């Protein structure tokens, strides 16, 4: 539902702020035509751009396995998934443009490392089992994070997230199906899956961001209705969802402190290595340099395509 129209045009900022606050309090949507505080606009651009960058960079880890996937069926599935991630990036960059951001400027900031993307994509995909684990754990964590964003207070972002979440749900299921197939295979395949789970479990928990006490933007984002849950709430939801799935799959999650709390009904889990998180998200992870170098090459090597498309659009405007 969009924000109700103003009764009459006004330039009184206090009245505009009051109308914005009333729209948020009523759980209505802010649309591009509506007045919004500058802080709200900048927060949205930062968050949506970071999300878009993550989708685009996230094509790389699994894209490495397109030629090595073991069958035509697996290649087709993986190719469709990588294409979906590219589409997600385009939806999200389009959403930032409704806020006045320039897409080329945002991608330049990604390459110059002035804006971040999800830390999870700075880890290498060492075996084909990593493709399945990314689908199960990484896309599963993404779903926990992103489904509440379908109710975000900013209309274009919320609407983009509806389609993205439907496709991410498919990605999660294909990853789980791939792992289930491998777990029914040879002893070597089962060992490969367990090794991948051991390497991706803790980085998956880091995807939700720092603990609430160290998350400077969460409180304001929740007050504005951009976010609906805190980082720790979403992390707990992911753990509670994933532990039973691991049991069915037949793998062991690499956390000796993982146990069900009978009083709360939630799973307790061990301490996350936040020093590693800060190192990876700040640009010093195992694959940061490779990811950015590929993104830079994609921009520079294909600049002629952008120039031609821009010239064509201007000619037919």
C-alpha cells in the first residue's frame, strides 16, 4: 500500500516530516514521488547497493563451476541460477535509481572498494559440493534475511524482493537436492559434502552482520521500517531452521556447542569469530582481490558495449 497523498502541496519541512512519520507509523509504503528524509534516502541507497553488489559478485564463486558441473542437467541448473543472480542485481540497481543514485557510480564504488558486499563471497569454492552448500546454507541465510524485506517501507525495494525471494527459495532447494544426491552416493562424495559444510557453516552465520550490540545502523533502519528484525534475531532463525535439515541430510554442523535449549525451543550455538568477519568484510578475505579484479575486468573489457547501448538509446530517445 502506498503513502496517502498529501492534502495540498507544502514546502514546510516539518509538515513533510510529520507526514513521513505518519506513513511509517501506519506501515504504509514510501514511494519515489514521496518526500523522505535525506538520512532515509542515503540509508536505502547504501543498503540496496550493498545487496545489489552481493548479487553481482555472488555470480563468481558458482560461475567457476559452470564448465566442470558433472552433467548437462547440472550445468543447466547452475547456469540458470547464475543468471538469476545477475537479474537480482539489475532489479536492485534499478531500485537505487528511483532514489536518485547512478548505477555506474555505484558499480565504480564497488570496484574502488568504497562500498561493501556480503562477506560470504570472499571464500573459495574448492569442490563441486560447495555449489550445493552455497545453495543450501548461503541462499538459505539469504532467504532468512530477505523475506522480511518484502515488507520494507520503501515500495520499489519491497516489490523487488518478492521476486528475488521466490527465486532464492528455488536456489536453496536445488542446493539441498544436490547435496542429498551426493550423500546417497559414494563415501568420497559424502566426505566432500561434510568438508564443504565444515568450511561454509561459520561464514554463513556471519552473513547476518555483526551482533546487535555492534550494529550501528540497525536501530534506525528498524525505526524507519527498512529492516524488520535485528541481525541476531535473523541469525537465530537461520540456525533453528538449518539444524533439523542437517540431521535429515546426514551431515554434522561444525559446532560442539550446538544444542537445543528446551526452555526457549531455540538452538544454542558457539561463538562466531568476529575478527575473521571484520577482516573479510573489510577487503582482506581469501578471495577479495580476485572478486574485485574480475569485476573491474568485466567493466573495462565490456565498456564498448555500454557505449554502444548508450548511443543507441540516446539516438532513439
